[in-house]
């Protein structure tokens, strides 16, 4: 039977949300993926893979959705405190249902990289932020800087789209676009950069200071940053992509003023030319979760998921929503045996679903069910699932709404 | 010299040269066989794509000037829609880059320029041009 090809599918592999994916479908599963990187392809090919959780589970045994939801609701109603962990690997619609459930249960939210988001939000509130959409980067940017960001590993197709595309005003592509990489290790992104700045991350603050003083005319540029300073002085449109090299707890704790100073530098350069900052995160809808939390009028206690083991105790319950907390926070695996029941809402088999008391497998967002998600540049995209939702399966939004009704 | 060119183009093999088959030239024959062995994997453009190193970043798909000529999507950094337009050289399939056709490659069509854009920009060194 030949494959049925479907074009313009949106990938939910990373925060790029590439919408140029084509898939070959046969017998309700994806058999071939076109235009997707390795990371995105693996997610699409899950549909024809034994790693999927096929049916709801209670204590590792298959059961109906009704029974599993009833058991999950019983656990949540009898818990002293509830922590909902995850939320960055879900559609905006499911995130809104998550927030509604958290408010009803008085639950706390344990969010991946929340510490970083909170610091970035604080710095943005204080200093403002200048943003580009990816379209503006493609059409206008002639200088692309990756600082502490390694898109070749994190968002594989970003480098191609940002630095190699032939935009409306940059039709010669890479010939007129300069690529700069600043990092503390020789990343694959740095391999093909025009300007490579390989320094210890402790020197990032020094680089910032040097850029500030040179660009404001106070001092001549230092050798380490002279190429970058020249590039910044001669560009028309520059985009800074900042990644986990800067947006990590250890670095920001050691350099609490870095983000403020960085955004102020961008602001000062914007007086003379267009400069923007785009943060790069690992999760495909971290931007969506932050946006929904910012827009909700509700007060919800949020903390970083790394702090979960110290915030949970006997009598509590954990709802792991699309996130493998056992791999991430080993302590929660122990707590599962100590009487802290774990409910997992996940479509693929992970160490978390292996130890969870109840597993509720939703249809795969973006592949078997639709909704919206927010790209790394803040644009909200509609997901175009290439497959029909399997019979008997529910979306993650439906599961959360049912838990809301039953608790 | 002409035989060397034919060797590199892949139209002749080292064993096609009778003087090389003489016992006194056996060492040279082995050396030439070793040099030309990788070319057996190369397309007529000399492009060797190591799929194990490729992670589907699609830089070759976007940077290739021929891809951009035949697919408007490639201009803005996207992959081409299906069915693939005729003339496309690189496309991603199941997360890996595949060579779809070399008929329009600038290394293949006259005047056979020494274009190496795909090799120069691949961050994983998955593309190597042997000639």
C-alpha cells in the first residue's frame, strides 16, 4: 500500500516548531518523515514504535480510562498537598486546563527551568527586551550571534534558518550574513562560525563589559572581542540567541547582574541599529507555558523542578504532566516507594511511567491531536496533526478537564 | 594524465591500466587502489555523504544554491514540499540528509564548477567531496 503524503505538518520536537514537515502515513501510523531533523523524526516515528503507552495503567496493569481517571481523582482528593510537575511539553490549550486544575486543587507547579524563566522575566520587566520574529531574522539579519547557545544540538534546524536562508533583504544568504559563536567549549555550531570566541563562561561578564565600553566609545576594543565589536558596529540587523550556557542556574547565581547588563547593552545598541534577543530553551512549548502563566489572573505557587525532592513529603501526591521526573529528579523515584503516589500523563514509556501508580496516556500532541503552541520567537502556531486521534484515546487537555470534574 | 582524470571521474578503474598490472608495478597499483577506493562511494560529483554523522540540521538543503533555485521553500530556510521538485539535490528523510539527484549539481553540469558549499558548511563534517 503506497504511503499517503501530507505536507505542512508542524513538528513538536523542539522550540523551533518547524511547519515545513511532510510525512508519509500508512495504516494510521507515520512511516516516513521528510524535512525534519533527527530529533523531530524520532518523535513522529514513535507512532510505529513499541515505546508508546497503549492503554491507561493502574499499578502497571492495563485498564480503562474511566477506572484510571477515577483512581487518579481519588489519589488527588486524598492528598495533603499536590505538586504538578512539567507542563512545557504540552499545547497551550492543555496548559490552560493545567492551570485551571492547579487552581482548583491548590496545587503547586514544578516547572523545568523555572528559575531561569523567572530571572529572565524579572530582567525583561526591568530593562525591556527587543524581539525579532524568525521571519525578521531570515529577511533582515546580517549578523547572528549565538551566545552560550548550541543550536546544532538543541534546535538543529535553527542555524540553517537563521544564518543560511536567503531572506527578502539578504538574498545572497550566508554570503551576506555573519555568524558569531561565543561559548565555553568548541561546540558543533562554532565549527562553521565566521567569528569564534572560545572563553571560560566566567569571562562572559568581562566580554559584556568590553563590548559596553568599546561601543560607547570609552575604550578601544580588546583583542578577544575586536572582531565582534567591529561586526556589531558595522551591522544593520543583529540577533543574539542566548542559550543554556548563560541561561543556567549556576552561571546566573554567580553573575546575578549579567542578564540586566546584557539587556541594557542590547538597548544601547538599538539606538543606532536594530538588535534583538531571542532565548533558546530545550522544551518545545516552554514559551507557551510562560505566556499562559503570565496571562492568568490566578495566583499559583511555582518552583523549579530541580527543587522537587526537597518540596515533597509523605501524604503528598505528584502529577507528572508530560515530563520524566524520575530521570530528572532521582529523589522522586524514592518518594514513590515511600508513599508519595505518582500519576503520570505521558504517551511514551519512560522511567516515570514505569514507577507511576496511575498512567494516563494522551494522544500525541501535534501528531494525533491538534491545538496551538508558541515558538521560540513568541509566535503562536496552529498544529496540523497528520493522524486521526486513535479510538479510545483522549487528548491531554481532555484528561485534565476530566480530572477537574472528578476532583 | 588523461587516465588519471578518468580514474577520478570513476569512468576507469586502476585495473584497466595494463602497465599497472605488471609485477614490477604491483606496489603502485595497491597505492592507487587505496586512493580510489573512497571514490566508489562518491557520486559522479565526488560528494560522499556519511549518514552516520548527519543529524538532519538541513544546512546543506538550505545553503545549496541549486536547491534554492528549484524550491522556493529552501530560500526561506524550509524544506521542499512533496512531491520533491525536479532538480533538488539534498532533502531530509527520517532525520538524515539524502542525495536526491545530482543532474543539476554545479559540479556535474557544464561548466562543472568546483562548488563546495555543502561540504564547507556542514557542521558535522558529514559531507566530503573527494575530487
